[in-house]
C-alpha cells in the first residue's frame, strides 16, 4: 500500500448529510461526498493487512477492495474503476444502499474505525461517470441464442449485463411501468435517486439489452410462449409475498404493507399512474410494525409527508447498544442497535412489543392493542415468546404500515404453468448452477434465496449468468 501508516495518520471521515430540517422538505438525495483530497486520505487508511477480510468474508460480491483503495491513493481513477467493476455491475447503487458488511469485517475494525469502503466505492463510480469512463461494453462476438429474464431488480439486471457481455441476445421483462423492480419501487428516492437507475439503464440499452415493461409473464404472455421463444429463461421476480399480521382488525382501512406504501411516492415523483388510493401520512399518527430497513424507509417517507407522530415497534428484543467505532464481533456483522438517518429525523422506537388487535372507528383504524413480551428459553434451550402480564397498552394510529419482512417468491400462475418446485421455505428451488427442476429455466436473487441484500442479489445474478452460459454452451 502507498501509505503504510495511513490508518494512524488519518481519521475516518464518512459521508456528510444535509441538515434534517432541510432534507425532510423533499425526497431528494441528501448525502454529501467528501472532496478529492479527503477521499485520498480515506483510501490511504486501507492497510496492508495480508488477509483482507473485507474482500474474502465481508463482501458478498468479493469486491477487490484493497486494490481500488490503493489506486485511488495513487490518483489512478481508471484502474480503480476497472477493479471495482470486475465484481460489481452497479456500484452506484450498492455505494448508496448497501449496509457495508465489508466495513464491519475490515481489519481496522478489530480496535479502530474501519475504512470508509462504501463511500470510496461510490466516489470511484461517480468520478468515473463524471470523467466519461463509464461506457457501453459491447460483446466481442454475437451468439445466436436468446435469453429471457423475468424481473428487472438487481439480480435480473446483473444477469442481463453479464449475459449480453457474453454475446447472448437478452430481453428483460418487467410488469411495472419502468425498469428497476425493488430498486425503483421499494426504496425511497432520498436513499436511491431514480435518475441513478435510469442512467444505468440507458447504458444497458446501448449495450443491446432489450427491455419490455408493463408485461406480466403468465398473463400477457404465456409460459409456453416464453419457453418456446427463448433458449433459456431466468426468473428474478424477487420475494414478493410479505409476512402478514393475522390479528383482529387486520382488514381495516388504513393498514397497508410497507412496499404498497413506499412505491407510491416514487411513482408520484415521476408522474406514474397509481392504481389504488394514494396513501399519505400527512397529519397522521403512523405506526410502523417491524424494525428493519424497510420500516426505517417508511419512517423517512412518513416524515417527509408531514406525519404528526411516528412510532416503530419490533417484537424482538432491543439489540445491544454500541457506541464505539470498532466491531465488537469482528469479523462478523454485529448484532447491535442501528440508528438510520430516518430514525434521526424523528420517531419513537419500542422493542419487545406484540400487536394483539387493531382498534377501529367507522371502519378505519385508530389504534393498536399491544402487549409487552419477553424472550425466555424453554426446556429445549430454545427461545420462546411470553407475554408480560398486565403490560397491555394502546398505540394511537390512523395509518399502520406492516414491515415484517417477506416469506418467499409469489407463487404465481407463471410458476405453476412452468411446473416450478419450491424449497421448504417456499422459494424457487435450484441446483448449484441456479437451474430449477425445469430444464432451461433458472432462478436467481430473492426469488430463490428469500429476501436478502441488493449486493447478494447482484452476485447471484452474475453467478446465474454463468450457469446459463454453461447450459447454452453444451
């Protein structure tokens, strides 16, 4: 490495953000990158640790992190960009929304602040766009075979780009108005601006990838048509079945799944049609049930819509509060309390709370009957949940957002017509080459793994493309 003791000489300096007062006025991106000089210092904090856990353990994409850190330190942006994109098709996306597993496994994180890997990743790709280094990559040879990709989320897009690079003719089918899947309709614009997706899609179109929107495979086009028209099919529809809360009052007006809510502001920003009634948190007491990232996104969205009060509850215990900069569970991702930018914008957070039923007035939700719980071990040493006697209480809410994760891929007419088999969790079952039980039909991303990270979806899309290439090369 060019700076042997950079981790000693330079302190960690991560993204900066617009003030809360300024950013909650709109849905615009609010992160601020450090300047070029500071980014060189941050890259210089990467040490010659011999075993880069960030690459080998932390990153699901196996990004060559020490390499591109060193190139940035040496002012070699072109080489840094080349190394970055060897393993990651969309660093402009992961550099914004990835939870940075790499940083928690950084060797510095044993007892110091880790390298700002996520920020450096975003810096490289945005600088590469600025300098005109990001160009369409056309295949050296054209192949005669065609591949259909159903679903345009991160796994589908990554697979499409890899397959097109190998010379295959690729068509991506999307049932919504625009390309992006969960990236477009499940992540708020303030976290992932949609121009970022559009910019990448324009490059992919120039590479020769075809995109078809507003098409539901299995309805608008039959499964037989797709199988007969294409030499291979890749299913990348995501984990579309949300976990529900089957309690009294669940069907009241004002109770919605999180993604149903989160997709609407993105559509409104870009003047897309909304099929159902608009869900707006303005002036309302909002209850978010579920403590994950999607729940956090609901908080940030409700805040920008002018919610009166926002409460987020989680049935699990409150994670360990950790204020040090190093990782208490190095090199593994630690189970600690994480406070997102949306949390900092203002909400009430409560843990070990179970929702028993909903309260209504004239058919509309007005609150939730809740009870406190505790997790204890049974005779088999397994944790079970118990209600705390006398701990019942009510949370006032006229908008309830269910953000409790996802069960599995939607068991659609298409999958039924194809004869797809599922694993014990209800995900699409595949072999190590990502092929399903149906010859020539493959699956990748959340559709086959269950709900996971965008960076993992990208990796699985890339690997599925290899499996398809092997199949079509036989």
